[in-house]
């Protein structure tokens, strides 16, 4: 969990926040996420998510669409000794990443956003969040 604001270097590499490095040091899968962000999955979590996607009936067009998008936009990466991951140009273009990014912890994964897009999204959803009733309903 948390929000961090590292920068991409000129080679498209991102230094993962120190808080996440130990969990991600053995490898990650970077995929396209929803709302034009990138999702960084620990290898084991990606494997479980991939199994869930693959278990869906392939006869359904929507399932095929999701499966193609999920796997075609995925890249397996091992962070270097400085905790950096290289983000492929196609993935950077998808998410509109240039220099300033926001890295947010989202439970079992992290997301990488263009910082301006994240700030706009966060502001837009803050009001919706305050309207949520977190108490369980009978």
C-alpha cells in the first residue's frame, strides 16, 4: 500500500519503491491495467491470476478478448540490483508514461500511472469514496 512518485529514467527504467523491493526481487510481470495504468504483479500472483483468466470458457468472445489483452500486454521482468525495472516502450505508450509517475500499492499488486493522470483520477474518485458506506449491509 502507499503512493510513491519516482521518475522514469531516459531508458524507461523505474526504480521500485524500497517498500516493495523485497517482495518483487525474484521477478514481476508488468501488464496493461484498466484506466490506462500498468499493473506490476509478483510472479506468483500473476500465475494465479493467469490461471483464473485461462479457466474461463473460451467459447465466449469476451473471454477471448480479455485473455488476449491480458497476455499480449504482459512482460516478465527481474529487477536489477538497484531495484529498477525496465518498462517496454509499448507499455509506456499504453499508459502515457514519460517521466513523472505515480506508483501505488493496491493489495496484491502495484499500479504505475502517469502522475498527472493519477492525480486527476484520485481527485475524481475522492468524492465517490467519501460517499461510500463502509458498514456491512444486512
